[in-house]
C-alpha cells in the first residue's frame, strides 16, 4: 500500500458482512480495495454473524462513535439444549440438558421478561477489556474472570418461529447488547441451556441490510467502490439538527464560534448548511449562547461566499 496515497473521500460503506470472518478482516479487505489505511468499523460483528457492518473511510473514522450509538435490530436462531464456551455455535459445548415440552406461547411469554432495561453479564469471548486485556484473549488462555453486569435495553423481542429445539427471534436493542448473552439467559429461564446458532444484524440506526452492499460485490468490482460510499456531508448522526445561514456556515467550517440568538439546550448538534449538507458537529453552550465547532466535515472554500 502506498503510504503517500491521496486520502480517500470521507464516507461510510454499509457492508453486508458474510459469516466466517471478523470485522477487522472486512476492514483489511476495504483497505486493500481503496488503497489507504484510514479505514475503521463502527460496531463489531462476531465471525459467525452476518449483516450490517458500517465501515468508515477517511475522515469519517471520526464519527464511528456516533454511528455505533444507534439502535440495533437482529435476527437470531437460538438452539436449546446446549451451552457453549462462546455462547454461539463456534464454541465448544460445555453443558447439555433436556429441552422441556414448550409451546410457542410459553416461549413468547418468557421472552417478555427480557423486554425493557435488563442487567446483562457479557460473555468471556468478547472485546470488553478488563485490566486493559480483552476478555476473549483471557478466555483463549483458559482464564475466566468475574464480569460486571451492564444495563442494556431490549425494546422488542419477538418469537418469529418455533421449531423445537430451535427458535428464531427478532431483537431490537440498545448498542452494547450481546445477543449471545441474551440467548444464554433465555435458555436458563426456559429451564435448559441455549446458544446462538445464527445471527444477522438487520439494521444499525438508520442503516438497513436491504441497502447494504455484499462484501463479495466490492471484491468483484474494486474500482467501483465509491459508488457505494455515502459521503460524510450526507450522513445522519442521530443528533438534533441545527440549520445555519450561508455566512454562518463558512464561519463554522473555518472553526469560528458563533453567537446564536435562539435558546437551545446544551449539548451536541448536527450542523447543517442551507444546501442540506452536514457541516459537522457543534457544541452549544447556553450560558454564553455560543456554538463551538467540535468536528468539521466540509472545506469552507467549497461553500459560497456571501
């Protein structure tokens, strides 16, 4: 790779990740395709998982935290009767138990106990760090440590099909939720064990799998990668929007703080130009009535002079 390569256009590739590779593997492939190192992903998917993986290119790597903050929707196939080291089909079986005689109504009623705010213990095979070391690295050394439960929110948990000993579930949840842990806990609540047999991320925030480009398509047509790129000024960040006039837009992009007459709550805003482009992220201080640029995405010289 040419270290002196021109920085690529800033934007996001919504990729339909195939099973059998890590999110980092996908990033490495995209780096080779575009010929530049400045690539990262927003929200890890397990090797077993498929579906929406957001890959940030160029300066869009600066917004990965905002992209990860969106609500996630998954479809998972849960297999009852066995637990594994990883809580999914890639792990070694650790426990087995008979599957009770359950009907679909009983399973759905049990799922409702997990809707809302719940405390969830992350699996050992996860990227969460303890003492600066990822848990999955400890797990591969045969070390298991106590993990602190974290609060997550399950806004929807629906039984889509029930063919014992397997159930297909649709999960809508907050970022940071481990579907593998959720399935493990559901199995225990049903009086047996369970693990994830298959997992697909259907959406992440405003990004949906039906609009995602298969990774194989990018690999087959590497010279066409930019046609699938959503450029940075056109990306929704999940923040309240603040529209600026033309003169304010140029000042913001030059890094200048702006005095605003309107009263706004303190916090971050997605700053919009009159032409609909996202200029960046600004922080508003109500005490001083000042909007301060936090991240600028647009070259001020591309904006009209007023």
